[in-house]
């Protein structure tokens, strides 16, 4: 099959970029895959993570043989014309577009229109964020997002989400028949699994404490990092003195509030905040050092960090919200607590501490068997049904 995937380039590197690369590489093992990359997504000055935009500091890349168009720019119709020519050259039978933000909507709507007028490939929309919380909070952007979302979503051939709860939400928000929506869980990020030993990684990071609690990823309001700090503040002094709360990630929202909270903590000396974007080559060091990964999200559509942590076999404490429960349903190391309940989160931390203290080492949990080849096979099932429908339609026309 000839397949084309549309997703963000490495210029604005994020979890969606990683997803685009892993999906393309998995499908390319059995199909002819091309990729249209969305390169300049918005003015750099408006992007909270502007410091790392355009830097080449990532260890993963597209497999050899995948044809790339790099890429479409939000402000350059000339680059859109190049994407159109790319589609005409590669003649995909199916186009898979990743949606996560209305900032790329006008480019994706353009691709939808030129495909309708040209190659008429079947189109699948993979929804990563049905409603972005930041876009929803700003009235003009909320109105724009809803308008462009409806224009893009209408009349496509199939849709995918990563969880059943988001399938339900997608159907409700955009009035889509649920039979057209497939749930395709994310594969584990095995490429990042390079364990280097807990003791060695702690030494290299300058950590002498026995118990390392890791938060990793973007710091935004809905990620709930203040809840984690409050829970850490409630640990008994004897345990906190032997613990290190390691918060690693680029801050997009509420930086002053978070720093005030840390500075006011009775265990301030036991908290390390690394407020910057961390190159993915550092992932093995942080996850090898961690005794538990804490993801105290207030809401979530999914978690790429959880899919990094599972291959390391680490206990994962996270909020009891439907998408995260689904993501960790076949992982014995998942521990849940009610969102924003720092007392319950404190109890989960103590539970992991007690297991560590009694056994003398971090509990290891076998990761689930959930590969990107599995993701590719699920997409192949969706694609086969779409192409067979197209073929059946063609036969009817020919007969007449």
C-alpha cells in the first residue's frame, strides 16, 4: 500500500513528533510510506518552548526509504503547493493526518481539499486532543478551534483515538458515528529504553538519596505538578530526608506559582527542579535513576511519559482518569489516585517507599506487550476496510 502520514516535524519537537516517527517507521516495514511534515507551526515568539525550536538534539529519526516533504509552513502558501506536488508524485492510497492543535488546521484543511480534487485517497484522522485545554481557555482561539475542527473533521473516511473515553468525546463533540472511530492504543517507546543501572545513574546525576521520585515532561496547569509537591511536603521527615523529588521539564504555565511552592516547602533542599527541555538522549539517565514515576495529571488524553516509563518497569503513580487507566490497564505497576488529591498521592508515594525499603531495591514490573508493529497492524485493518470499500465502489461504477 502507498500511505502518507501528516504530522509535525522535528523543528517543533514534541510527543506528537515522536508518535509520527514511530508510526511511519512501523508502517514502512510492510508498505510504501511517505510523510508530509508540518514545519513552521506558528510564530516562534508565541511558542512557549521557543528555546529549543529548530535544535537537532534528538536520537530518533525516520527509517531509510521513507520519503519526506519538510515541510509545510503556517505562513507560506508556496510550501503548501509543494505538499500538493508531493502528494501528486507519491499518489498515496490512504492519508493519515495527526490532529492535536488548531494551529495546524488551515494546512490540514488545505491537504483535505486538494486530495478531494486530486488523488482522492482515503483519509484517516488520528485525534490526539479532541479539545486542547489552553485553546479552550482563550475565547478567540476557542471559536477558531471549533470552526476549523468541524471543517477538517467533516466528511473524512475514518477516525482514530488512543482511548475509549476519547472516542466517546470525539463522537459527541463533532457528531461522528462511533462506528467510524477506532481505538488504537499507543505503542511503548522502546527506542528510549537503555537502562544504565540505578546506582550509576544516580551518581551521574549527583543524587545521593535512596528514594527518587521523578516527574518528567512539560509543566502545564493540567499536568498537576503542584499536587505532587504538596504530597511530597506531607511525607514524614525521616522519609523525605532520604528522598529526592526530581521535577524535569520545560515550564509552559504557572512558573512563578510553582517556584513559590517549592521555595516554601519544608523539604526544599530535597527538591530539584530542572526547568528546561531535556534532549531525549538524557531519558535513560533520568528513568534509570527513578524509583517511581509520578504523573499527577488533572486531566489527560494520554501520556507519552507513561509509555517511556513502562519499558523501564518502574512503578507509575498517576491520576485516576479514564485515558490513563486505559493506557496502564495491562501494566501491574500502575497505581492510581483521585485527581488533585495530594493526600491520596502522598499515600501512594508511601506505598512505593515501603516496598523499596523492605526489598532494598525498586520493584520491577514486566512491561506489557504493546509494540508499534501492533499499532501498524491495527491501522492495516482500518486501511484494508477502507480500500476494499473503495474497490467495491469502483466495481459498481464500472459495471454501470
